[in-house]
């Protein structure tokens, strides 16, 4: 079903600084969308709560459709209202009429019949349809089909499943760090990741200079030897904390406004593959003030330009210490540029990151 279009523009959940277009916000992320749920079925409300929260959507109200619900709705900032009209329940027409007149948010009449079927692919199809409706109602993405299909696929394990089936999925990535490395880098990165806890509230994109045939091999090796989920990016994959993406050599990895991976054609030719500068610049622009770059062992100056951009965008730049590198040219060049705010061994950099992310002074 199509959502009811509100008479007034939807309020931006990103605040006054967010760019608006029509009824939507151009830079909206899933976790910023505020959802109200009205359903007479406690079981269905619980299903919706779990499914939506799993993708980081914020549930601000989840109650039966009553006068009390209407009163509480007036006190909430709501971007989308999910209305469960189960034909087996007698809805109060007066309350429903008041709701339609009262709310300025788009309403999605939700089909919850799939929730009574405990079959992963049925649930995934239902969730994909629901996500498309939510994204469309808030005007938050152009390629709705690809994003919702990717999330639905993730629910059935088509895109990626963690190695540890009992390990919880992290939140949709809000803190993203670029790791740049070349000669001597794989071992340094492995030491760094091994010194971090799996539940760290951060995600990583690793730009390691190597041949195209070795991208999958590097991801597999790091996945086996570190506590993180390490994977080669797939278009549509939703990046989460606790994950490491190994940048491909033949495409530019971009994280779109709702947190999903896009693989674009390379903008310019580079002497290095993947280009560390490009990876850092894209992350700095996508997560200004909530990202960082760490330059590990390597021979060349790739990363210097990207680190300058990272600092300009309010991010952190750290570098591996000279003595702990196999080849220190890359981190030395970053230090010489004046952009490195901290240096250390891979283990020291890991401890610094843990302290940085847990500090009350860090506004991430």
C-alpha cells in the first residue's frame, strides 16, 4: 500500500542543518528515522519492535490504537507512523478518523500477515517491502529497491553472516575508520585488530595495496585471525560496527546515506590499488567529525592527501611508529605533513582507539 502523503513537510530528524527536498531529507540515515507503531496485537507489536530495531530504526511509540496513543503521539517527534489494521480486530473508527486528521507524518498501513509465518525468506520479503515504504515515505534514498533488497537478503544470510552465529550484530556504522597499509601492512593491521574488542563501536575500511587476486585471500586471513567480521564489500551490504571491509582494487567503495555499500567506477587512475587517498577522502566526507584514518607500514606517500582531508573534516589521523614498521615511508610522510595526531605500535594504536571511543570528551 502507498503511504498517505502529509499535508505539511516531514520534520527533519537530522536537525535544522540537514538539507531538505520535498518531504524528505537528503542525508538521512536509517537510525535517525523515528517510528510510531499502532497495533492492537501485542505479539505483532513485539515483532515490529524487534525487526525495526535490528536495523537501527528508532521506535518512539509502540501501543494499541487508543485515545491514550493519540495523546502520547502529540508529545512525540515522529517521522513515520506504522498502522497495523488487522482485519480480525475491531478498530475504533472514531479514533482512526482522529488519527488521520491529527498526524502530520506519513502513515504506512502495514501488512503484518508475514509475521505469523516463521519462515526466514517470507519474513525477509516482508521486511524488504516495509523498509522500501519507510525509506520512500521519508524521501531518504533514491535507490530504494537495491537498499531494501540488500537488507532483506542479509536477514536470510545471503549477503553475509558472522563467523560466530551467537555473536550479536553491531549497530549500523556511525564511527568509521580508514586503515591504510602497504608493504608490511597485513601483519601490522592484524596486530591492531587483535588488540581490539569485538564489540568496539566502530567499523573499518581497509585499503591495503595488493593485487586484485589477493583481496579475498586477505579478507579470509584476517577473518580467521582477528575477532572481527572481515569481508569483501558487496553492493547493498549495510556496514555495521564490528565489521572490516577490505577495499577492492577495481572499484571505489562508497557508503551511501542509509549506510549501505555502493561500488562505483574509479574516478581517476592511481599508481596504487586500492588508492588509500580516495578511501580516506570518501570516508571523511561521508562521516565528517565521526571518522578517522590510521596509516600503517608501507613504501610511498599514498594517504598523505587523504589524511589532510580527514583533518579538515574534523577527523582523527594516527600513524604507526617508525620503529615498529617494516617500511615506514607512508606513516613518516603523514607525520611530516603535520597531520598525524598520534603515533604508536599497532597495539598502542588499538589501546588509543579504545580509550578515544570510550572518552566522555569524544562527541561521537
